[in-house]
């Protein structure tokens, strides 16, 4: 083989696009909408649950009882209120 001959694996072929933007765009839009829905759901249900629990506490516990348990600004009362807030 001389220098002018090319082997089969040395052929230069133009790279053909697999898909153009008109085919890819709807798929990308669909994926982004699905990701947005999943993020919305991931934040929605904890918020709803938290608001429901807060409403339940406000409906069941009287203001006087809450002030008696957590009313002062001492470190013990702050720790108690923080602990109850984490639950």
C-alpha cells in the first residue's frame, strides 16, 4: 500500500446529527415540565402538612396554656419551644 491509498477505517465521513432541534425541543420541554412538577410536589405536601399541624395546635391548645409553657424568654423556655417546633 502506498501513501495515497486510505484504509477503510481511515475514511473521513461527515458527522450527521442524530436529531435536530425540532425533534429535541418537545422532549426537553416535557422533561423540564415533569421536573418542575416533581419539585412543586416535593415542596407542596410538606407545606400543607405543616399548615394543617399548625392549625390543629392553634385549634386545640389555648393561648393561656401556650404562654404558661413557653411564655418566658429564659433559655429553658426557648429550648422547650425550639424542641416542640422541631417535632
